[in-house]
């Protein structure tokens, strides 16, 4: 039996097992409200600017079915440190993503299906997802599970003959639990497996120049062809007596590349009168490097696998958020039940522990900021993320 | 490996569903006591389009991924 056939059987056994296991209860759950969102997003940091719209429309029918459609676009202008070190010039590209979703509510079980298609000039990705959730124990508990199957095509804009595949599988389970009249907690677990060409065809690792040890030479990265990751997240949300909410979360992550990461999050939501809602959040993330990551290899082809992607290095990031939402038409206006305008700002600081600023050793030794390869200052950068959006419920 | 993981996931769901069938557990927070939990400020994902965007911002720049409680999917882009 081929691995693909084996995995397909596993997926079907999950669906069949879950469908048989879930009792078809008679009282009704609830589908999300009809709404439309139009969002503008902008990310700017590390020489990269990414901006674009995202539009989502969700509509239910007969309180049993719901459909949703999302269009998302990234317009990218990049002169990142990787682009600069490679000697390439700033580039522009665009990513368009379409997502269609369908939900079906039967008793206390909600089934959902979605399909996502993402296109760039040198990268296509398709993902199909299935999930279900079930309310239990007088609706104090909700369990959910799902899986996704993805298929990517990786191309190279400078080499028309280059095309590689990636297959992705994701398995999820979750439980959400009402603990008290003012406290709700959840736990989610997800296993993701990728197989195929997992490195970026444009990115290089670097090794010491054998002729001049103060310089480096670039060569194309080589990654393993498989990766499996495990993540478990705990989250809780508490209603404060004066009508505000505080929430926190922790996620633990490991994978077969030896990356281990922790994510902590703490937030506060504060409504003012009936129309305003303010939010503040802090998020801390840290990870250690993949086992085949090195900032500077000693010589070419030193290992079977070699990477210098800063996302695989040891680093931490700290993100701060402030946001405000204003509700309008709270008593309804024509077909609109209510609406809101929202503004969120996130500041993220990335600090790398073993990714040096290789631009410094590319300078002339007579330049004041020069340092030889391997002893450059560590790289760090800050990013500003802005979201502005309008939502209407109808 | 994948089969073992899938079996564990199915077992978890079967176990929870089985518990459900064991009898009626009396909810300790009655439906009429849930007005605080039903307040919009207690919604873990009040703006799905915004939440999905921020998940993407972090996932594209970090090694970690998953367990975000969403429907999965994504672009897989670098």
C-alpha cells in the first residue's frame, strides 16, 4: 500500500469514527451570525512592506446551513536582510487567497468544510479542511476535531523549469469548557505533517570563504523532505465584575527538526459605555533553532541538511497591541442590525540569538561598521502592524 | 507515526462521546447563569477576519504553527 493510500484510509477512519461516535442530539446549537467584514492590513518591518485587503461575508440559511467566502490579498515589497545579503534588488509580488466555507448544524453538532486557494507568481497552495464540533454536558463542554489536506506547488521565478510539490496533513482536536459563571477555558492540539520541497528556493546558507576567512560564500539551502510538528495550546478568558475581560494563553510547540517554542499571551478587553471597546495585549514568543540551522557553516556541504532561515534560528519576539472598536447603528438601520469600525495596532520586536547581520561583513574592511563574517552584530528588527476594518451584521 | 497520532485523536473523541452517553451530567452553570459568558467581550475570536490575519503574520515569521483553535488551512507560503 502506498503511503498516500494509507493516509487517505486514516483520514476516512477519523471521519467515520467521529460521525459514529457523536450522538445526534435533538436540541439546537447556534451558527454564527450573518456578517460582512472589510479589512485593510499593513505590515512594515525588516525592509518588508505587506499590505492589502481582506473581505469576508458569512450568511446562514434556515438556521441550519451557513456559507462563507473570504478574499485576502498580500501586496509585498521586499528588501529584507536576506534579499540584501543575496545581492538581489528590491522585489514586488502579490498573493491572492480565496476561501469558501460551508457549515451544517444538526442538533448540537456542527460540521464544517472549507477550501482555500492561494496563488503567487511562484507559489500555489490548495487546502481542503473538514471539521466538526459537538456541545456536551448541558452545553458546558464543546469538543471539536478536524483535519486538513494541503497541496502546494513551489516554483522559481528565475528558473521556469523548476517546480516541486509539498503535501500537507493537519489533524486537530480541541475542547472548550465553561468552568464557572465567569470563566471559560479551552485546550487545542494540532499535529501537522509536511512532505516535499520544504525550503525556499531563493534562500541560501553561508559558509566561510576558504580563501579569506573573514568573508563568506552563499550556497542554496538543503532541507529535509519531511517535517512533523506538535502543538498544544491552553487558553482561558475571565469576565471581571465591572464588565471587562482578561484572557491568557500558552502554547507549547515541538517538531521533528528539533525546534521547541513557547508562546505566552495576556490580554485585556475594556468596554466603555455601550459603543466603545478597547483592547490591550502582550504576546511573548521564543524558540530554539532547528538542528540543521547554522548562522555560518565552516565549509560547503558541511552537513546533509543546511539552513540559514532566521525563522529556524534561536530568537524571541515581543508583541504589544492596542485596539479600539466603535459600534454604530446599534438599534439597526435598514437591513443592518449593527456595525462596527475597528483599528488595531501591533508592535512586534524580533531579537535573534544566532542570526548575525551578514551585511556588515560584506562592507569594505575600512568601513567604520565592518566586522568579519561570524562576528557581526546579532540581527534584530521591529515591525508595525496596522489593521483597519468595518464589520456589519445583517 | 501518523497512524498512531490519528488513532489517539479518534480515541479521544470516542472517549468524550462515550462519557456523554454515560448519563446526564448536571450542568453546574445553568443556562440562565451564562449572561456574562454570552457577553461579546467574552468571545475568544470576535473578529475572524482580523484573527486569521494576525495568525498569518506570526506564522509566516515563526517556526511554530498550529493549535490556534481555528479551522486550519492557510497558504503554506514562506
